[in-house]
C-alpha cells in the first residue's frame, strides 16, 4: 500500500519572529532545522520513491535535511511554485500580534484561517505586484498540481513525500479529509510534524495520522 507524507517545513526565521511570511523566501530558524531533523528520525522506517516541494528555501531545506537523515538523497525531487505558501498580500513581513492589535483578532483570524477571505492586497515593498491569496485561491493552484502530478504517482504504487507550507498543505488536507469551509478554519498544521496517509490498492485513503 502506498504512503503519502505531507510535511510542513520546520520553523522559519519569520515564524520565530511572529511575522507573516507568505512568498517571502526566508530561511529555517535553528529550531526549524532541529524540527526537520526530528521529522527525519520519525521517517527512518519509510522508503520514498519521489519527493515534491515548493520553490521556497524553508521547504526545500526541510526536505533535504529529512532525505539526508533517512539516506534517500538520490530520489527524484520535483520543485514547483504551485506548492508555495499562500500569498499574504500586504501583511507579508508584518508582526502578527501588532496586526491583530490594529485590525482586531477576529479580522486577522479570518485572513489567516478562513476559506475565501484574502488579506489586503495593496502594493508594499514585499508585495510590489499587489498580490493576495485566500485559502480558496491557494487551493486553485495546489489541488490541480496535486491531482495531476502527485496522485498518479500514488496510484502507481509509489511512496511520496511532499514538503510544503501551512496553507498549501491545509488546502490539500481539506480535500483529503473532506473538511467543510467551517471546519478548515480550525485546521492548523504544525511545523515539522509528518502527516501520513496510507492508500489502498484502489487509490482510496485507508488510514491517516500524524507521526
């Protein structure tokens, strides 16, 4: 039975600083590197055939650390921006606590957790193109990629690991777990914790849990 591992990158430097990161390409913090090593230890008994990651450094470095620990550095790796974190628009780089103080906790929760409410998209130094994504917008790029690239590998019996981000993975988990728009508001994927999905021979999910 093929296995799918979904792994959110370890803590980034901006996670540590409590800042909205989005598409900003920040590195792992020392704690994030340790979380990646711990994820690798949890995955030592798993054999992967292929790996997928976003094009952002924190996800790539997490994957590389894991593959080194489990001794599988030579497996094929696909890099694609379809797996990037959601774009946080004008919030990118801002402190989350200070933003909540300015706009209110409920508004910030809507921006962070809701399905179809996007953050402000005005142009800033970290968002010169005035982009902003809701989880729905993120899913519009992650799910077609997941369905066209990753699912066929699983259906072929291959074991797959995906290293990505809190919201790109939330959009995938929402689909896999059949979560409603209301349920996904409460979904939080922790850094560095592998999520295991075990598929049967017909391509249906038989089991899923955190490792």
